[in-house]
């Protein structure tokens, strides 16, 4: 089809402006019952994920307290995931380096998948299964925490990272979908959400925020000032 051209004052040829859209698109006020049912079913399936988390609230609270104590001592959180789980892991590290919902000092937390040059270099030279394990070897120190997120609990690159962390005395926590699964068994502790994968992943964000509540409460209890944190001057 030949484009509809219009001439401007300068003699430049540009495409004519498209006609404006109607204020109400045809059909926008109607959703067929099948589509509405699919959406309702998805929302209903969030409930089992939340119920599963409620049964494990004690572990999430313990993780938040333990993580606060370690990071206050100068340790570090490493986190990793693939796809949507990568986004969830990065959400957690952002809450720690930035803040959750109250003012406090920043803490050291690294999302390994966000190191794009390192990830692509390692994948190219060693294979994708090693993209996290090699970074754990580089950044991890005894006493650090490695949090690995996966709805399936089967990702080879996360399993390999857990193996390396164990050799370095790095504590490993898994946040997964239904279990038991290979990742939950490879890590020191796990929170497994018994729900469909998509809803389990939504539950991961709730779990991380719940953990941040416990983390911030523990930090506040210790009332550590911004300056002079033990171990914050550098890492051996």
C-alpha cells in the first residue's frame, strides 16, 4: 500500500497523522465470561500461595533476623534467579541497599544475574550453568548468605551455585515453588510455596517483603548508627 504523504513548509515528506482514536474503543466495556473466569481463577489461586506462606512465617521471620545480624557484622547477601525469579531477587537486594519503608543504613547485597557483562562473559567462556557459581566464588566469603529463587527448584545454574557456596561456608536459603525439589534439598533451608508456578512467584514477593519487615525490626532494635558499623570498612 502506498503511504499517504503530506508536504510540510520545508518541503520534507512526512507521513500524515493517523486519525484520532475514539474515546471508547469498540468492545472495551465488555469482557467475555471465559476471560473473566480465567482472571478470577488466577486470583483465587493466590490464596493457596498465601496460606502456604502463613504456615512458614516463622522461618521467614528467622531469616529476616539472621540476615540483619549478619549484615550488621559486615557480611553480605548474594542473590540469584532466572527470569521472573531474577527480578524478585533483584527486588530484595534493592530493598537492602536502598531501604524498605523506613530510614536506615544501607547494606551490602548483590544480585548476581544483574552483572550483565560478567554473566555473558562467564556463559560464553564456561557455560550458562556456571554463571552464578563463578560469581559466588568471586564475591562470597564465609558467613555470607546466598539466596536462590526458583519456582521449579530445578535450575542447574542455581544448583551449582549452592554447591559452591557450601564449600565456602556460605549459608544458602532457597525460595521455591512446591517441594521438595532439588534446590530446596541442596540449600541449608528453604521456603517452598505450594501453589501453581505463577502464583508461587507472586508469593515470593510477599515472602521477601515479610522478611524485610523482620530485618528492619531487628536493625532498629540494635540501633546501629550510620558510621562505625562493625566490618563495614572493608572485607577480608
